[in-house]
């Protein structure tokens, strides 16, 4: 069908249902005709919003959406993923105010989704306007998104239990390998306190950028972030009371050289603590990847015997294996020979 493209913000009945298909958006009394020539009919509420933004501007279009959401004007058919895609479309075009407005709307419509806060945080960071508090806002949003995203993992691996079992105490200096966005970094920093320190390492600079924002927002002054290499975390010499790894070692392609590189950073008597999935889960992870066409994804199936072998080759010894604390994970504790 060839027809003029309408953004029907309020009067969806202007076209018969068979012509509007999935367009069921009612937001206020604004009805805009965007004369764009030969185009296909609108297929979603997000299409209508995009057209309205182009016709009347971001502020007016979004204001109508928010008013309708507040008053409960039915029906609303915004889909989280579609709004997110629209936000990234604007972000890719460097239309940062539009991207932020769309992502902000998504957080209001889907407040229980961690992903909407992550996207909004990315847009504020991209805009980077100090006078509008973009960096502070980005840090706040990333922290909220990560806290929501990490809930299930933290239920699986309760930090207090794990850190107690690992012997992490106030005042210790700890290196974390593969810190990522800092799920365990924040717990380590809280445990060692102001008199201790955490060196948070990763090989992914983008993840570390988000970790920096998180530390700023949570005021973790005892965390130092280090961009490392795949076989060298670049920790300071003879400085660490422990090295911590959570869900990392089974993904390392060269596990022995990495483990051997830890020795120079450890104080006498210091330990390496690894929290890793049970072998059965790692096998399932590998099989899942194969069945979905990803080939033979590299993962190390870590058993006690495998850990003893890796430790011996790297100049360490496995001193403790804890299997009865966590249902789906094993804690391995190693020391230098």
C-alpha cells in the first residue's frame, strides 16, 4: 500500500485496523502528518514516535509520551527493544539529545530492566557535557544497571560467604584479575576498607572505563584500576596479600603462563583464590556453544586434578578445594611452592 506516513499520537482510528496493523499508540491529543511521500504504513508505536520527533521535535513528542504514560492513556504498545534501537539510531547519528530523551522514556516505561539504564548511561557518557552533569549521571546509571544485572550472580555467590572462606580481611591488599565491570571489586573494596587496597585488572579497556565510573559513583577511593595483558596482570611487585578471580580462569586460553605471572606480585604466604563453575556447568557451556554453531569455544573444564596440574606447572600448589559452600561453584585456593 502507498500512503502518506502519519504519526498518530492520539487518534489511531484515522486508518482502518488492517492499514495501521500494529499501530495502537494513543498519547495525548497530538496528531501529526509527516508528508514524506511514498512510504510504508507504520508498524509500531516506536515508528510513530520517530515520525513525530522528526515533525514536531524531540521535546514535544516525548512530552506527550510521558504525559500519556503518567495518565495511563490506553493502549500503549511501546516495546523496550524497539525504543532501545531507536535510541541507538540517534546515538549513531550523534543526535545525543534525542538519544537521551528516547532512552529516558524507556527507563520510565521499563523501570525494572537493567538494560535501559545501561543504554541511558552510555548516551550521557557520549554527550559528556560537564555543565549538564553528564559524567555524574552516567556513573549513577551504570551503577544502577550493574547492581540490577548482578543480583542473580550475587545470590549464587554471596560475597560475604566467599570472602570469609577466602580469608579476605580489612587492611589487606588484593589484586583482582578479570574485574570487568566490578561485580566483585565493590565487595573486595568494602571488605579491605580504607586501610586496604584493591588493584582491579582487566584486559578490556571499555569495561574498565565503566568500572571507573562505578568507583566514582560509589566513592571507592581504595581501588586502583589496571589495564593488563592476557598473560600479565601488571600488578605491583611483592605487594599483594591475595589475588582473586571470579568466573575467569576457566576462560583463559593460556592458564599456566597467567598463573605463573602472579608469583612476583605476591607477598610471602599470599594466596590465589579462584571461584569457578562446577565442571558439569563448564561442559554444558561448551556444548551449548557447539550446538549453536559457535564451534569449539575455548573453556577449561576445571577439576581438582586439573587445578593441581596447572598449579604445579606454574610453581604453585593447590592447598584447599571448597566444594560445599556454593551449590554451583568451587573455590580453589593456591599458594606458591
